[in-house]
């Protein structure tokens, strides 16, 4: 009987030791992951610093700001030809500073909510606005959504797939002629934010009525 009790006590101790070892292994794994992320961020910061050092001057147009963002945040943002075309046609009064800053916040504030956290929840837009001051919406108005032609304008072809770029960030300018909008899609297969429009306010049911 005493031998059996001793064996059971030893088994209990072994199980406790196994749990302790398992907890330490998990901690080591977590620390290694955090270290890898820190090293990746350091490499990214160094690469961005090199881009800034190599600049001859800060962007003066929406298109130039888009080009700089593509170079600085290419590991998180994909800049499509549609975005480049819209930036090239954008109103000259659109702020290049604000254009670059919004693209920066997409890469540095929004991207982690989808690809570094377990799952972005319904508060991503609210958190983004709180952190950056920029208004983010993931859909258009009900009236715009009723118009197939307007919905088609918010679709792009990328990597053999059709992406919806209705989600967009609004610039802060109160100037109607400088109403910057940057439309994008969250693309899980590539772990990137796909920028599909960068420039003037896209046509909506509301702007169409105003135009009349």
C-alpha cells in the first residue's frame, strides 16, 4: 500500500513538472515570437529611414505621395494601377502631406488590426479613427449601394480576383474641391491592404444629385 502511495505521489510530481516545463516552453516560444516581431519592425524602420534619407524632396502631389508610400510600406500596402491613375488625375489642391499620412496610418495602424491580432473585430474603424483622427468607413451609403454602376466603380481586378474597395478613409480638408478619398480592400490571401483608389471623391448617389 505504501509503495502504491509513493508511486502515485511521484506521478503527481511528474505531472506538475511537465506542466511547469510546458509553461516555460510556451513562454520561451512567446518571447521568441516577440523578438522576431521586434527585429522585423527594426528592419522595416531602417528601410524606411533609408528611403527618407535618399529623398531629394518631399512629395508635392498626390501621385508623388502615393509613390513614396509604395516604397516605404510595400511590405504592407499594394498600390494598384487604378490607384496610381486616380492619383495622377487628382485635383492639384489635394494635400500631398495628408495623402502620405493616411497611407502611413493604413500601414501602421490598420494593417496590424487584421494581420497581427487574432482577428479584427467590429471596432477596427472606431479604433483607427481614435488613433489617427481620420474617419474610416467600410461601406457606402444605402443610395449608392442601390446603383449597380456606382458599385462597379468600387471593384478592381487584382491577382485574378475581383476586390471590393468600398472601404475608404476620408481626408480632413473641408474644401469640396480637395475632398481626398483613399479606397482599399483588406486582402487576407496576400496579407496586404490593396489600395484601389487615391484621389478625388468617387462619384456617389449624393454627388450625382449635386452635379445636376
